[in-house]
């Protein structure tokens, strides 16, 4: 839900930097998923490195969130990123 609100209204340009720095340090998978969805919703190409790291997350929901964010940013060669 928060990611949807960010997507509709835009977000603070500093948010990508903050979310990028915190991704992977969250206490659980659900929090990592939320971070990845928020990064994708910001629609900022600066989020791509963190979203790519999300592809390696041990939780499948986090990987899905990362894929959706990268797809939203129209990152080329997503299939290659998964191999």
C-alpha cells in the first residue's frame, strides 16, 4: 500500500539513497519486501543497484518485489539478471 501511494504521488529524491542504504539490514523478509516495493515505486533509476541486489534475496517474495521494480523501471535484460 505504501509503495502504491509513493508511486501515485512521487517521493523524496533522498528516499532512494536511504532505502538503498538500509536494504538487507531489515529484521525480516517482510521488511525487505516492503523496502524493495518502495524502491520500485519511486521510479528512480538510482534504485536499480538495490533492486538488482534484491534478486539475490533468499525470500521469493523479495525477489518478486525486486523484479517488479526493475520491470517498472524498464531495465533491459531482466532475464539475464536472473541467470
